[in-house]
C-alpha cells in the first residue's frame, strides 16, 4: 500500500508494531507511537519492539517524519533516511 495514494484509508492501529526498515534493508525497530496533527499523521516513533528490548537497547527510539515513509506493506514500513526535498 502506498501511503501517498489519495483516498487510502488506514487505521492508526494498523501502523502500531509494524517493523520499520530503511531502503537499504536496515531494521530501525517497530512503530510504538503515531503522532497526528489535525487528523493527519505527521510522524512515527520507532524503536525496540518489546518492553525488555526497550530496557536493554543501546539506542533510543527515533522520530520518522511522515514524508520519509515510502511504502506500507502488510508486515513492514519502508522509509527513506532523509526527508525528500521540496520543489521550488
């Protein structure tokens, strides 16, 4: 499912606990928070999946701007490492 498709309907619970991977295939963790503003998703918080992993993880979670999301599949979300540049 492409997140930029107009008319696509998805529940926030569908994003919860999905694996987040970069375009290179690196695992960034799982979605544990979804930030919204005015009814639109603005960012995802990803990090270690379970409570034990969060306690022992060396790195803390990361905030991924919604503009960086490229694809959402049934089992994972693929993101770019940097925000796409806006055209002038």
